[in-house]
């Protein structure tokens, strides 16, 4: 199989022609209409983007390039990035080539550590992560080549190079932030013998005699890789990138969106709930105790974190993959056992009380519990892990959009007064 860049060079002309033909033949066809409630409600359900890297089906969950995420659980994140970009999984030779590309770019510039060490000691890890990415923008090949006047049809090549540079360094940057922020010592050097995720696990510096923490990192970074184009991080990255801002600007912006409590911080809230249950019952409660506790939480106007999803109407297949891992690795761990019992009790309770259209768990309901099991207990850091993974999808989407010449994102906005006047006029006419 061809390497990543060569594969894209082979595919892109046909992709460009396909889009050109679709616009020519169907350019005036209506895909979606927006209601007033959708306009005021965050554009939920309004179809206004094209994203070929992944799709989330309400009844099936995430599929990456048409492959259900559960079928990719044993794949390395490097394989997933190749798949996101090309629609094909790499063979052994192409995988080795991509891993070599990451390794040769993995060295973090010293100025990054200078900036991070100069930040306040209580800076949020996500602020540090986003800042580190942004300061590396000085080395953007896209910005340099754009200033030199590169042809439009090579924009994707410079974006791919920036993406490889960025992704190669993210594990070391993220691990270094963990060590600095948690006062565990200086950043650890990378081990060139390890794959991308195992190298990240190694540089975090947590004890891993069984190698299962490295396996968890492989799984975690694969499962969180992408989630369509309309979530806050992906849409923000897309919007910033559509202005031809380079990958450093765009990914940093996307991760700033990921840092919000309604997006990437959800796994922290889920783990807080699990630990609250453990503390209340001094261990693992019975199903009856858990049911009573969850019922009281709902009666108090709170939610059961991790249950329900904006799109899904089934158990998140990423939850299933994590649950399978937990059953194999830490079935006797009290935190995992509580997660397991919540899964057994809460969906039925939510259905009975009519509290959720989707009473099933999403990925956040379990991911933090597994991290906690391996000693990664610093909650504020969890979203950085999410960000390392989601950067795979953000970068792949940037590369493809540059290849297709996607124009700047500029939807039309209207005022509240326009809506009021427009519908008053429609009522009078009726």
C-alpha cells in the first residue's frame, strides 16, 4: 500500500471531481431547513456541513469511514488517522511508514517548555495544552509556504505536513503538561521503540508493570478520535481552518471548545458521581440502594451524568468497548463495579420516569473510571487526553477540506427582531 501522502495524492483528484460534479448537478437542491427553535437552540439537527471522516447514527453510534467504532477498538491510533484521511486502513508497510513519520517529528521545541513553565502553576491543563499548540505555530509550514505563494491545489500538502508535525509532538507535550501540572518532575523523553499511544503512556510516568495502561491509552485515543463535523471542537476547528488559518491555529481553537463543561469535561462529572456513590455507601452499593440513590438524584432536579446523548438512542459503542476492557482488566475494582451497576440499574429507571429520550450510557460514563483505576486521578487533566485523541479527527478534516478547496464558513445570521417581524407578517397574511 502507498504511504499516507502518496495515497492522498492518488485519491484527491477524483474527490475534487466528485464534489465539482455534485455541485454542478445538484447545487440548488435543498438538504435542510431550519425552524425557529433550531435557530435559537444551537442549530441542533440542521444539516449544513459535509464531513466524510465519520458519521454518528442514532441507532448504531459512531462509524469512522463507514466502519463501526467497535470494530476498530483493537486498532492503533496511527491506523485510525490513516483511515480518517484516506478511507482505508493501512497495511503493515504503510503503518510503519506513518509511525516513522511521527517519530522523526516527535521532538518538542525547547521554547514550548519555556512557555509552559512560565505559566502560573495553577493554570488549567487545557489552557496549557492549547497554549503549547499555539506557540508552535511559529513553525507552520503552511503559513510560510502561503506567504511564498504556493498554488491552491497544494494547500492540502502543507496542511498535512503541519498536521504530522503537530500530531507527532502532542503525546510529549500532553505528557509534559501532566508532569508539570501534577508536580511529578520534568517531562520524560520519548521512547522511539514505542507506538504513538504507548509512548504517551510511557511519558506520563505512571507505573505500568502489566502494560495494560498502555493498552488503555491505545483504546482511549482510538475511541475518541472523531465524532462527525458538527460538535463544538470539530466545528470550531473547521470554521477557523476555513479562513486558511493553519493547523496550529485551528486545532488550538477547536481544543478551546473541547475544554467546555458541555463538551470535553463531561467525563469528570461522571467520575465525580461514581466517587460520590462510593463515598455514600462506603463501597459498592446494592442495586436497590443504587436505584434509590439515583431516584433521589433525579427527584432533586439533577441528572445522572453520562446517561443520555444528543444524537445516540442506543448504548454508545465506545462505552461498550471500554466496558469490555474493564471486565478483562479490572473487574474487581470498586470504581468499575459501581460503573457496571449504574449501567445495570439507571437505564431502566430513566425509562420508567421518562427522564431521557436516550436512557443509555455514553462514553463519558466509563472512561474516567478506567483512568482512575490506573492512578491517573487528576480530573482536570482528563480533557487533555480527549484532546490528544480528537486532534486526529480535527487534522484529518482540515487536510480533506484543504484538498477539496472548501470555502470559508460564513452562515447568514438574522436578528431576533427579524424573526419577530417575519412571522408577524406571515400571521397577518394568513
